[in-house]
C-alpha cells in the first residue's frame, strides 16, 4: 500500500514525501482511511509504530476546510506528558508545513500568558495535558464546544497517571458529534470501559497483540547482588555494550534518577536526566541534549520518558525492574524502533524475581540471562550502608571503583569533555538531595514516595516500599551481629573510678 492510496490531501502527501516516508506503517494503513471518513478509531499500537502520523495526517487533511475562532479550538489532542505534547506539536510542524494552521500547546510548567495569546488567536489544533487544559477551561479562557476531532493518546499511561477522571470530564465537555481517535498500547479493563462509554462504533485497529515486544529488540537480564551493586553493574554493562551509540536508563523512582545521574557523571559518563521534579525548561534542555548527541545517556523515570520519540536509540537499560509489567514493554520500546535493532538490558536482584516472572508472562516468552547467576556473583562490591544507598557519598564509591578497575580495561566509550558535563541537564538536584536523608522507603510525612507518587495507585507503591524496607542480609552474610559482636573496645573494659557524690548532688 502507498500513501497515495489512503485518501490524504495533496498538501499532506507532499509533506509526507518530504519526510522521506514511502510506505505507511500498519497502524497508518489501517487507521487513516476510516479516520478521513470521520469514523471513530480505537488504535491499539505500541510506541514506535508510527501512530502519531496515523492521527496527525488525517486531521490535517480534514482541517483544510474551515477556520478557528478565538477561544474555540477546532481539534483537541490530549497527551499524558508535556514532552509528548511537545513532540506532537513537532509532528504538526513537520506534516503541516504546507498548511496555515494555528497550533497551540497547553502544558504545565510554561507561563499562561503566551498560551492564552495563542488560544485567543484561534487554534486549529490544541495539544494539551489534561491538568493545564482543565485549568484554562475552569478560568473561562477556553471553550470546548467547537471541537470537531478529539484525540486521546497513550490512554493506558493516562490511566497510570490518574488522569482518567479528567479525560471523562473532557469527553463530556466536547460536543457529542465530534470524532474521537483513541490510542493505547494496552487495553486494561478501565480503558475498555472508557472506550465503551465515549467512542461511537469505532473501527478497531490493532497492529500487534497488546503488550508484545518488537522482534528487533534483543532482551537480556543481568543478575546483580543488591541495590548497592547495581550502579557498578550498570557501569560495566555500559562499558562493555556492543555497537553502543546511546542509551536510555530507566529508574523506578525520580529520586533514584537524580542519584544515578550524578553518579554516572562523577564516573565520567556523559549523562543527562529527565524526571518529574525538573522544571519544564530543564526537561526540554535535557531531552534536546540527548537528541542532539551532546550526551549519550539519559536517566529517566517512566512518566517523564513515556512515548518520547527519540529515533535510533541503541540501548535501553532498566536500572530497576519495573513493578508494572506494561512499563517494561514501553521502556524497551524506546529502542528497536521503526525496524532498527536495539538491545534492552535489565538489571535484576533476587528481590525483583517476582516482577521478572510477571513481565515474562505478559510478553509471553522467557528473557535470556547473561553473565553470572545470583549464586556465582562476586561478593558485594559496595557497602549497603543506608547513606551510600541513598547516594550521599558517591565520591567514596568513585574512589573505590577507580582502585578496582583492571589496568587494561578500556575507558568508558562515551567519555565527554568537561563542558558537556558542566551542562549536565539536572539543574535542580537540590530537591532530590533534600529527599535523600529521609529513611529509606518512608520519607517525611510517613507516606511512601514512589515515582510520581500522586499519579500512581497504591498498588504500585506497595511492593517497592516493601522491598526497600526488607533487611539487607544475604544468606552468606552469616548470622546477624548483636551489639558489638565479639569485639569489645578496650576503653569499655577499663575499670571506672567513681568519685563519691557530694551532699546535695543527685
Ligand atoms: P511514533 O510511533 O508516532 O512515535 O513514530 C515512531 C517513528 O516512526 C517516528 O520517528 C516517525 O517519524 C517514524 N515514522 C512514522 N511513520 C513512518 C513511515 N510511514 N515510515 C517510516 N517512518 C515513519
């Protein structure tokens, strides 16, 4: 099938040709013709399948007739994160370069003023995250009565982030007669219920079984003794990675993103970071540095990295095994995109095994192990003292690591000049650092603090917290030491001469 056969307008076809695309991807071939006819679409597609163009191209064709009015946008695209929203805006700039359409972006972390100006000018396309959109709506700055096409992208991630009530509200605020294009990588029951309530006789386009992983991705599990050893394991994996170009490294919690990022930079790696505590400018700068190749590694949380289109990522490292198996599918989908090959390495501790089992049953296959198994691992490299686990003294870890590195070992392949390290995109590590001294797994206020806590269900937080609080004795550590053990310092054995108490003294 060719793009010409899909029924797209000439202007759109010219832009597609200029992008260098010759053949529609399966989701595009399935979704574009019915979308052009105004039908509702239920698209079940993984990231990297070309789904952004699957809704952008027919929207552009349909928007060629008609004009936007002030404060009344014509189409609305809901995205779970600011980065995804910005990415979709880029797609409109690319595919809509032959159109004169006003595209407005409503995302948090950016001043209201500029956004309001664009809305006032009349937006043909409004791309928004749910929170900021409803904020605008509630302030009376926006009407949703003119929406002709509603796109809900990454719906399962919206679910994870707690946005479903917002989505339901938006669906009730837009006209009943609008067209809805709905995309999700997986179809949990809550999402199915949503589609039954708000889609009208949709055309179902499914490009692969929900939660399958691309065959172009080589998946590998690597055993690590415990949390404290994982940073060392990761460094070794990065150094020994074959055909390494760049990598995304995932942590389960944003606090760990900041810690790992600092550790990597201290060890001479060229790394950036992306997590929910960073302001919008820092997030964008970080992402741009990675996309431009100024840094070769980017440490991310799931929420911050969801759906990012970063072409040509050679490796994905799961520093933590995701506790939601769907997250595994999304994470490793960052590599092996558009038919390219990629490698996804997951660092596993014994405590993580139940999550590995869940992932393997979700993707329907066993993942290969590489390197020594848990039994054959060398003794712990780093102490598991709490302050070090929290990264308060990474310089000690660095010194120890340098001492142990065999002289013949090659240098990190991605060593960068100091300038790029100075520009390390985390501009606000202070927030993460402030959190560090809180006792593990139970920060101030007594509540668990998983990644993007406020968006996550308690079911997600619980296992992480349980794992963190478990005693860190390995079987080969021997029995727990009580008090000072066999060793009693000599000053405690010295006889103490007591002075007789004076009268009146207690
Ligand atoms: P998406 O799933 O929308 O994030 O797209 C994944 C990547 O595939 C993006 O980098 C697109 O530029 C690219 N892409 C989209 N459609 C096509 C196509 N028909 N042929 C080749 N690449 C495409």
